């Protein structure tokens, strides 16, 4: 059981987020309850509301964190400026390593659409996705190409997470499989 001194040191917010991500990964966002998360964290049922206000606030915080993680994964300056294909691979990798975030991020009906932190994090991730399109030669409509690339990466990631392509991929590495799929449509 968590003691009150941990709560006052600011760990409760992170503990509730971590517990929420575990629940979402196992049972989906519909299974979330602030009361259950408080029980898991060993605090009063009202304590999570101090940080998140309500369930929507918690899900918005998860999506905000997810978009921040996605933006960082797409940028990763340590490995140079990635091509569009490599940004797609990073997108798929993000989905596989952060499946609970991924589930929540793309369900706007669960979120506070006007939350400034969410909007800023979403814009950072979108800017990183759009940056990959700039590498494509002779693209008549960059916006359309960006949507096509995002659709491919997002769709493939979703199919992986829902195990709909497990048999088709077999024992191949999902990232390598995605590289070959993207190569069918995008040259760089």
C-alpha cells in the first residue's frame, strides 16, 4: 500500500498513469475506473481526481504523454534525419512498445479535444510525420502523400496489435516487414 508521503512527493500521478496503462493494455480503455486505479495505488478513491479531475482527464493525460513519446520516437536525432520509410518503422515500433498509449491516442471521443497540452503534443507528433514527406521527390500533393504514408503505418500497426496479420507475417520481423510494404509504395 502506498503511504501518504509518496503521494506528497508527486508519485501518485505517475502511479495512476502506470496503473491505467496496465489496465488499458490488458482490457482496453473501457475498463478504466478512477476508483479501481486509486485502489491499485493504495490511496483514497478521490486522490486521482486531484491530478486528473475525471476519467476523461486521465485518458487525455495518457494521450498527451503518448503523442510526446511518438514525437520523440519519430525525431530521434541520435540516428540522423530519418526517411519517410524509417519514420513509418518508428511509428510501428512505437505502437508495439506503447500499445496502451496507441489505443487511447486515436480515440478522440475519449479525450478533451481542447486540452492545450494534448494539442501541443499532437502537433509535435504531426510535424514529425509531415517532415518525412519532405524527402519524397516529385510529390504533387504532399498532404495526400502524408495521409497515405500515415494510413499505411497506422493500419499496419493496428493490424499487428490486433493480431490480424500474425499468420501472414509469420516469424518475420514486423519492422522489416513494414519496410518492404512501404517500399512497394514509397521510394526513399
